[in-house]
């Protein structure tokens, strides 16, 4: 039976040397330009510029009524932008990579990106409080500070970050290019789908794309923190393993039986083979009630001499004594001398 078909499922013997992206000058320039575009969109919506007018034109066009045949498909396609399902799918793949490559960086990077996404996008959503197209109250208004939470589009930003993190963590330039193209197509389609369904303004989608791209461009700044978190987790794991390998010591309860040494009594019939001190079994100690204010003593129960004699398969190793009788027995009659 061939077993090499499962070789690709085995863990790699050594973790690959993956260099995380760094904040190069080119990347910093892209981050600065994207941030400027982000602020420009927010400013254009705040002042009610032509961008708000375009939002209303697209909304009144009602794309879902113009092309009703694709409505059923887009209802399922937009799930690729929901945070829960996409996070589970990507986390499963990155978890497999983490296990196979002996590193937690993929999972920690995903967690850091989603945390940054929730903090930044959530803060802007709650701060601006824009209402969606289905809840608009005045034609031509930006619908800001009205208790809404759709600006920027969370579906769009989540699609950019969740699928873009695969390209960010790619190990080869070729895989990075392919995954970047796939994530761009998916996030572009998710954003336009929300406009088609009428759940977001066009400016919501533009800001969502920009917000997700800012997270991906700024992730190299979080790499040192991710590395420290990974080292700390591995250190804790090694401590747990060391505790599991340690031999546990069995504590003796207070007042419990202990092994003590009892000296031989004077006049006993011990031979040269018997030690001066003999251990007494732990179960042979019995507690005796002591008067109040005094320290209780432990009474020992001695075993029979025959039980302490070493026994071998051929019998006792103690030499026989013809003139010695067992304890408790009657001594033989001795001849009487004299008259």
C-alpha cells in the first residue's frame, strides 16, 4: 500500500524562513496617499459635495430593479464580505498553515488585522452615524449624525482585509500577485453588490475599500508586537510541558503515618545481623489520646521476630540454633546434676 500520497499532509520538519513585509518608503508613500484619499472622502460627505449627489442618483436608479435576474446570486455572493463566515473560512486555512509550519504568525496576523478593522471602522461608523439608503429621510442630504452605522461599509472593508490577508501572508512573489488579484476582485464585487442591493451608498463603499487597504498597508507596524506575542505564547507552552514532565511529590498529611526508626530494646535476642535501628511500617503507628496541653505520643506495634527474618526461596538465611526455642513455647527439660 502506498503511503507517500499523504506526505503532503505531514508537518514540515523546520519552520520556513518567512520575512514579514516591512514599512519601506514605497509602502509608506502608499499608506500616506491612501490616508489622504480616506480623509478626502469623509470631508466630501461632510460638506454635502457632488459625491453625496452621486450617491442619491445611484440610489434612485435602483439597480436591483434594473437587473432583477442576478438578485438571487448576489444575495449569496455578498456573504463573502460578512465578518463571521469569512473569518471562520480564512482562520481554518491559516490555522492549518500555522500547525504545518510550526508558527502562530498567520493566526496572530489575522487576529491583529480584524482587531484594527473593528476599532477603526467601528469608531467612524458610530461617530458619523450615517443612515442607509433604505432609511433616508431627505433627498440630497448626507444623512449624517442620525444614529446610523453604515459609513464606511463594513462588508467592503472586511472583504478587503479578510481576503487580502492571504496575499499579505503569501510566501512567494507569484502567490502574492495571484492572491492580491483574487482579493481585489472579491472585495470589488462585494462592494458593488451592496450598492446594487441598496444597503449602502456609493461613498460608503469607496470609504470601505480605503479603510481596508489602510489596515493591510499598516500591518508591518504591528509585526514586532505579533512576534512578541508569539514568543510569549510559546514560552508559556514550554512551561506547561515542563510542569507535565516533572515527577509529582506525594505530600504526607499532618498527623498521618510516617516511617520511623525504633531502637532495639535492651536484652533482646538480636544477633549481629540485626541492625540497631529498624524501620517500622507506616501503618503500624496508632494515635493515642493525650491529656490536654500535652503532646500526643505515637505507640508502635512491633512485628514478630519471624516476620522480620529475611526469607529466601530455599528458606531462612538465619543459621539454626539448637539451644533456642521460639518465644511463648516451653523450654525442654534439662538434666539435673548433683546428688
